[in-house]
């Protein structure tokens, strides 16, 4: 029983580290929302883990970022980042990882895509409120340009998770 807990702790730690690293691989934009691989890592977490472990992983990531450890994009850290222009997208990781972790069989990729749309919706709402912009303007500037990339990252995460699960089971 103890070894299962240790294994889960190691897996969660690795995924928090992965999400933290891919958050730093970013391309700045003029709209304060960088292009990152975070969606890939969040979906991979959901596709690899069940719902409890997935949510715990994202919760730990958010908490360590909120207390100031620079795990958010562009080495951001602190509670301010969760209430800034990009914070809504971080909050959107919660429904995204939840939908990816559901046992939906052949609907895994569509559920991930739905999660991306919800993540973007939450991000656009917060961006528009903080920037005092219309929802439509925020949608055009910080969501629509990223949708295709993020859907491709969902698909990539699904296939990487599938390969990793096979390798883990055979070892």
C-alpha cells in the first residue's frame, strides 16, 4: 500500500515538473497571452491519470505558483498571476484536465477539445474583464489565434499518453 502512495507522489511530482517546464517554453505576444505548450501538458496529465490524481496535480501546480514559485509562463509566480490577464487560462486548466481524465472511451479527444474550449472561455472572460474589453474583442485577440494549435496539442497529448501507458504496462 505504501509503495502505491510513493508511486502516485512521484508521478504527480513529475507531471507538475513537466507542466512547469513547458510553461517556460513560450513565445511572447503583444496581447500578454504567450504561446505555450501548457495545454499539451495539462491534457497529458488528464489522459494519463484518473480524475483525482489529475485534479491534485493541477491544484499543486496552481498552489505552488500562487505562493510565488515561478512555474507560470515566463517564469511567473505569485497570486497576482492568477488574477491577471492570463490567470483565467490557468483556472481553465481545471475543467480541461477534468474532461481529459474522464473514462469516455473513443470520446477522449473530443472531450479534450471541449476542455480546450472551456479553458479558452474562462480565459477570455477574465481577460476581457481585466482589460475592460468586450468578450468578442478578447475572443478575437487571445483565443481564436490559439485554438487550432491547442486542438493539435490535445491530439498529440492523447497519442503520447497512449504510447506511455503501453510502455509503463510492459515494464
